C-alpha cells in the first residue's frame, strides 16, 4: 500500500487520477518561421498530462478549471458543450474501476516483492508490437538478455480494450482473496 493510499483511506477521499508528463526541455521543430506565441502553445501541448483521470465531470473541471467544452489542454479529457464527457477524448475510469486499479497495483507490488525476496530475477522485458524495452536500455551489456538463449523470453503484451484489462485485473484480485 502506498503512502497516498493510506492517506486516502484515512481521510476517506478518492484520487482524481494518475498523471505524468515529461520534465525534459522541449524542442520545437518547424518547417516555417513561427511566432513566440505559437512556440509557447506547442510547448504547452507537449506538457499535457498523460495517464488516467476519474471520469467525473466535476473532477475533470477541477483539474482544468478553464475547460468549458472540447479537449482539455491539461488533462486527458474532453467535454461536450452540454458538459458531458467525450469518451473518445477522455482516458478515464469510473470510481469502481479506479478502486480495482488501486487494488491490482497493491497486489502486483506484493507479488513482485515476493519474487525478488525468493531470489527470482528472471529477465523478461516487454515486447509490444515488436517494440521492446531493450531498445532504450543502457544496461544491455550487464543484462545479457538474448532471445536466442534458453529461458530468455519476452513478456508479450497484446492490445486489449480498457474493459478487458479491468476485468482481468478484477479476476486476479478476486482469486487472491
């Protein structure tokens, strides 16, 4: 259980989402001369948070108090003119799904901890649509992962819908109870 989970339970509050964004200095490329305002707008777009938001209009508006309608420039969400959530523009989950996600993360942390404490440090980088973590890894010479070696396999990640992923998480949590 994370510190934020403890605080949320103690105070009986629900997180508004799980967000991240790059802190790297933004480089803007352009084929034409652009104004300072256009550059600032492009940089702002690059800093838009990614992740999951609680799919609740009140929560979305609290995270982006300038949003009236359209796509938020701050969080992964969108609203119609009448104030409804635009699902295809919103990377969101409802309260029940968010709780499942929290419980699943807690479950995974415990499982990984058990594996590490039992000495299991098998190499199994992800492979999603032919892209792997190895492409960006600075530790290749130390790791020694090679698909041609016995017992070296990728953790293949299939494309699944959000609903399928939530169902899978829920099943695993319920089996552990």
